[in-house]
């Protein structure tokens, strides 16, 4: 896959690269989303959503967690807000609930169940108090509480999540006004401090919150989808390089409170408090995760479009630049903003799988120790073969550990 050119690009860039200034361009919203609100969901309202894809499920079917108020006892409800899991078909907007999370619910406020990519470990808030670690023996079996995660400072909430980074599992969580990661033992819930901040507040006086890990197929953490709250305004941001010195990219600006979303391909899901009742809505976008791999390892390069049951696959490329363009420029007639300086090469990602919106190319990082720490600016570009419509996606990084 044009390894000499890619090697040259890796050699040109240094750890000083950030993530550029172009967020994923939106192409539409569905608000509220019918399949993830009552009566399709048992309960009175839905306040959080999270999705992962598990082995054995169809590409368009994702294992899903919801935070639900008024959850019936038959679905595992106890009182306050409770946790509900099930399968979500993104093509039909259909949720099929199960009772696998019933044992996690108590007569209080459970919020924000977030899965590890394996589907065997999870964390959530039980407010007030520190977060809770849960696990299960196998996919499809009930969740059980491991215990309270201790060692974090006292806060009003933590928005915990789990991700693997360089082979070690971390708890992602709110810490002060930022988002941090702290190594965690999944058998006991014990934390290994110190914590490392990976996202700072985006605005003066605000707090970064609601981290959703963006990982590759092996579960390796690449980036973070998250939110940032100032007063009662909680907006959706993206942080594509895990560097707290890099300002987050504003993805969806709203005057109300949105939080704790998930994503399937190019479809993002957020919870929104206003207008009442609390509900889930969907944002369609074109984007790339960038990529991360060690020296000598395999790096996944991916781009996403919204999942669709409509025939006619779109095609994407990853543009590799020598630096980021500041400020980015419009490139009519294409949708989106162009944010790269001196495009060195283009890597064809091929046709998207309409079932999950993904286009994927895997490249081998040369086994050259001097490449460790290299960060290469990239941006996705997607073309619709029938209409000829082109969309420029977000800027991101290829990172060599």
C-alpha cells in the first residue's frame, strides 16, 4: 500500500502534530429517534446510550446499554434510573431488550453503563458515590457487580468508561474539570495511580465529561468522543489525539444538555434533556478515527458514513499530509472543510459496508524503532459513485507508539 511514500510521511512528521481543526461534518439529524424512546423502550424516558459490536452479531446489530427512568420490574427496574441492555439494529432502528443488567440495578440512581470492547466488563455511576465495576463470565450471561472502584477523589459524578491502551486497561473518567485515564485491575477494581488527564475543558469555566472511547477492532484506544458542560449547556466534542494540550473539536453545538452518547459507523447517538422527556437523537456524519499501532504492528485505517439499507456503496480515501492547514478552507462543490497542508499521498480505503458504514484498510508499520512517536496528519474524503457527491471528513492522526 505505497509503503515507501507512507514511510516518508511518517519520517516527516514529529510528535508536535495535534489533530487539526476540522470536526466530522454533519449531514443530518433525527430528533428524537423513534427506536430508542418509549414506547419502543420500556420506561418513561431514556437518559444515556452506549453501543459496542460483539462477535457473532450481524454488522448492523450492536450490543447496547441504556439508562432508563421508570424501567418496569419485568425489565430489571428497581427505582430511580436503572440500566437496561439489549440488541440494537441500526438499519431498522429496532431495540430488543434483555434482562442481563438486572442485577446491577438498586433503589437509587444508576447511570451510564459503559462496556469494555470485549463485552465482559463494564462500569457505571451509582450516585452519589464512586463508580461501580461489573463483569460477566461470557457473552449473553447476566452482569454481576464486582465492587466499588476506590481511590478517586470525591465528585458529584464520574462518567466512567473502559478502554485498553498499549495493552493495559484503563478507567476513563471525569477528574476535576477534565477527562483522565487511570489504570484499573478488572478483577478487583483497584486503580493504579497517578491518573493522566487526556482531555481538558474546552471553554473557560466548563467541564469535559461523558467520554466514549473510540477504539480499533482490537480494542486499542485511539481517540475520545465526549461532551463539555458550561452551566446548562453541554455540547458534543471530539478529541482525536489523547493530548490534553490539544483543544477539543466542537462536533454538535446545542443550547440544551446533551450527554453520554454512542456511535455506529457514521451515526452518533446523544441523549438530550430538552424538550422533555429526556430522549435519544441521532447525528449522521462522515468521519475517520485516524489510526494507532506500535512499530512493526498493523495499523487500521478507517472511515465511516451513516449506515444504510440503500444499495450503492460509497468509496473513501485517506489523505496523508505534511501538516494541518490553519485555518481550514471550504472546497466547493464538496461538503466539509479541507484541513491539510501539502497532501503527500492518498490511501484508498475502498467501498463502505452499508450495514455499518465502515471502510477499512490495514497497513503494516515498518519495523524501524526511529518511527516511534511519529504522528501523521490525515483527513478522510468520501465519494458517492452514483451522485458524484463528495464529502471531506474530519482531520485526525496516524500515531506510531
